[in-house]
C-alpha cells in the first residue's frame, strides 16, 4: 500500500521546486487530482499556469498534452478524427490530444461553444465518442484549463453547464517580490523543470484516488456542507445557487484535501477552505450589475465568504 502522507508530501515538494511561493495552489490542485476533478485557472498570462501543469505531469510520470485554443479550433482538434483507409477498407481513428493524463486547455474561452462542448463528455465520463464508438480515456485524467478574465475581444465565456464540470476555480496571482527576484536570478525554471524526477506513477495515483473516496466525513459535517450550499440558493444577490453536483463536488474535494493533509477524516476547516474555489463559480449572479471578469469573480467569492461567516460551524 502506498504511504499517502510521504508520497503526497514528495509530490507537493516536487511541484514546489518549480512553482515557488504558491503552496496553497499546489495543495489544492493535488487535492483536485485525488478527487478526480478538473481545475480552471483564471489568471493573466505569464504567471506559471503551463509550467504548473508540466511540473505536475513530470512529477507523476504522466502523459501531458497542451491545446492552445483559438476561435478556429475544431472539436476534432481536441478529440481526434476518423480517417478512411482505402487500402484496408475501413476507418482508422487518430486520437486527439485529449487522450492523455494531464491536459492543459490553454485559453479555453477563445474556443467556440461547439469546441468547448467537445470536452464535456471527456471531463464528466472519462470517455470520448466518435462515429458511435466510445473510447475510454487514460487514468488518471485531469483537465487544467486557463482563461484570462481581463480580455473580452474574441472570447466565448464558458456557460454555467461547463463551469460546473470544473471541481475548482483558482487564481495563481503574481509571485512575491522575493520569489520573482529569485526567478530572474535563476533565469527561469526550464532547467529545474527538465530535472524533475517522478515521485509517483499512474497506479499509485489511482490507488490514492480510491483512498480519498474512503476518507470519513461525519454526519454533522455533511449537514454543515449542505447548509452552505442551501444558503446560496436563498441569497438575494444570486439568481441561481449551487446545484447538488456542486455539493457532491465539495464533499469529494474535502475528502481529498483531508488525505493531502495526512488525515483519514474531514474537519470543518477542510470544507471552509474549499468553499470558495469549489462553489463560487457554480452560482449565477442576479442581473449584471455586479460586473464582469475580475469584478464578477470577486463578487461571487465575496458571497461565499459572507455565507461562511454566518453559517454555524459544527464543534
């Protein structure tokens, strides 16, 4: 049996050698992977999103693919295409970049809704259907998608149904002064990224995912979690609250975070810590008066923080 505490500490340390000064983001992304979830990183370009995905894949000895989404990216560019082979008298399926372990969907909001939707089946069911044939994806499988909330020209905002497929929405932010200065002195992170050695393999990660699902969560904590979700459905600033899928996502993420922290049981802090990144993007603000982009995202986060502040915590 895999030593979860030691292995996950090694994994966080390995990724942290490249992505410095972001232990919270690294820990949450590792938890998302354990929970078999996907992550949307909403941030400006150049803060390390691609490097983070590559460091995670290298540390786990997993296959990595990257799609740079543009307005002319087609669904077949994501999932693959069937070509007729006259010499064999049959179609041959050529898998697309989605057939990997870690998929970086860069600037996903630049793709058209039809292309964005091509990822839905893969994210939800771990399968891809082409010409009535269903293909199963590799395990583990995670989509790390990015979008720049500042730019609007030539973008297609993700609909609520697609946002709901992401377990977490995070923002890395700029590094601290000292970390950025150190990065300049080192001349980048390419050498460190190339030097990363695997600390886990596919089988060990799949085993840890199963153990995350077995982490205990007490009945009173389920009541607390559900109370947070139900308060979003009654909030005056929201037209639509968090769905049951969102409640299940918060439960799975809390179990995974507990395992990352070295525990076999969930505590209230796990749920409170994950409430913003798990729930905020699953709500629909009432009207449009609260703004777009950064301001809209911050309004959503502030509502969850407000709900956390007024919801009694079980002792």
